[in-house]
C-alpha cells in the first residue's frame, strides 16, 4: 500500500534535520548546474534517488554572465537531510564530482542544525503547470497553506522590475521557476518550510529555502 503525501509529511516532520556543508575545491561550474550536481552525487551515492526529504542546494560562485560561475573559498555544497540519513552521503568527503566538463572535489563536511529565521528565500521554486507569475504565486501560497505555514510570500524582482524568472535545464528540456521570499514566519513554521520546501526538484536546488541576510 502506497503512503499518502500526508503520511510522508508526518513521518518527515518527526525527523531531526541537519545540513551538511562540504567545502568545494575547483575552478568553475556551469551557472545552471542543479541537475548535473544531483546526477554526480547520485552516481556516488545511489540511495539519494529513493530517500525522501533530501534537498541539495546549488553551489554559489561569481557569475561570468556567459553561463558559468567561478568558485571561491566561500563556495560550498550544502545538503539538507534527516540526521539518520547522514551516512549515505557523508562518504562523499574527499570525492571528485564531474559535472559536464567541470570537476570539483569535496572536503570534509561541517554539520549544522537548521536555524529558524522570520524571513526565508529560495533562489528558484518550480511548480508544475504554473509558469506565469500570477498563477505561480497563487500556487505557492496554496502550498504554504496546505503545510499549515503562516507567512507572506512575495516574488522578488529582477533588474528590469519583473518577477525573478529562472530556468533549470534537465537533459534536453528546461523547467521554468521563480525566486520566492516568505516573511513573517514563526520559529516553528520557519523550520517546517526549510524541511519541506515548496514545489518540486529539491534535489536539483529548487524549492529549498534559506535564511535571508539582514541588511
């Protein structure tokens, strides 16, 4: 008998979640590397395919505005997962990942507990069949409500004053998404949103929320 989404959510909610932060050594990566990074990790840790509740954040770097980012000493690979699942990915320490024509090597990870913040942001959220700003925002708010999360969801604007639209390339097709910020969160709801995220493709860096830096 298949578990329902609610049953899976309740099970995940009872887990203790952590974030592994691997240092990264390398020169550069494709700017759009969510799928490639996930594929490289899953090649060395196949259990990542089946395990519920794993999120993989994309690696930050300095963009060259031509489809590539340059890595710095502050570039890290961050993976969010239940504590009991840590052994399935901890062994990635010291391993080399090949992402297209690029290669990176991972260091020994630091382990962090999730910390609440009243404002969270996701670089990109993808929601199936919602590729226009108005429809997307309504769907995102509906998902927050379904999770029992109280907060104000807004779409940040790009340099042209339009909703921050992004794409994720998966093999031969692209998925459309948008940046999203959620504010006014209680500590409990903040942790819940960091655990569950919104939309899909969390293993490719989508729908994963992190605390916003205070200005």
